[in-house]
């Protein structure tokens, strides 16, 4: 049973703490969401809904690899290769999203200068941008979930690994929601025009993608 191992509560607490810390230290967990939210003019409710879905996809996609990791230790090398590939693909998706946001913002800015009434939106196909963002979160590996879950599996079995994965996911999603909600409460005070937000958002998303590539 899970309670039979005295170290298991510590592993659960560690998983929760790592979930919070890795989210705060990884701006790719919230900057792209903030950029899309401000450029698209989403409500707080919609922004938090998309954030929750993104967080669940981010952690859930990595959790799906857990049974394969538990099935055979020899799969560890293959698993590492899959994780590396996912990280690279996710980074390029984020770079593409940043470039798309910047391109749309520049086009909207140029069109507004010529004919303000006919200016296009500053977001490249809002539903398409949202889909690309969620895809990037789903493809991007949650690097710290599997190590914590595998450690718990060694002492508390598959049930322990599942419990740690759930705690890690809950703390990650909760932190993402808290950061996005707090940031959206502060950002309107800056009174920046929508196009300016779109340009800054696109630049920040592009910077996140480049940073992810550098670390991939």
C-alpha cells in the first residue's frame, strides 16, 4: 500500500513543489498564453479555460509515456530520445507561433496606417493560433513529471507513480492559472494599445521558442 512507505508522503510533497517551481521558472508555461490572450482580446474566463487545457495537455501527454517507462527499464534511452524530439518540435511550434503573431501585428499596423477602417486583426486566425498554442503544449515534454513518477514507482509501485503524476499535474496547472490570472490583472493598468500588445506578445513568444531551442 502507498502508506506503507514512509518516504512516499515526502515524494508527493516534492512532486507538488517541483510542479510549482518548474512552472514559475519556465516562462514558456505562461508567456505564450498571455500573448495570445492580450492580442485576441479574450476574457479572463476564456484565458483561464485555455490555460487549464494547455496545462493538462502538457502534463497529460508526458504522463501517457509513464506505462512504457515502467514496463521496461531498457526503454529509458528510447524514452529520452522521444522526449528530446518532443522538446525540439515544441520549440519550433512556439517559434512559428511567435513569428505568426509578429507578422500579423506588423501587417495590421501597416494597414491601420493606410486605412484604419480596413485594418486586419492583429492575431493570425485566432482559432488557428489557439490550436497551434495548444499543440505546442501537448507536444512539449514536461521534463520533471516522469523522473518524479519513476522515483515514486520504485518505492510505491504503479499506484505511487500515478499519485505523484496527479499531484505534479495539479500543482503545475494551478500555478499556470495563478500566474496568468495575476498577470492579466496587472497588464491592463499599462494601457498599451492592442497592436502594441500584439507586437510585444509576438516578440515574447518568439523569445520563448528560441530559448527552448537553445535548451533542447
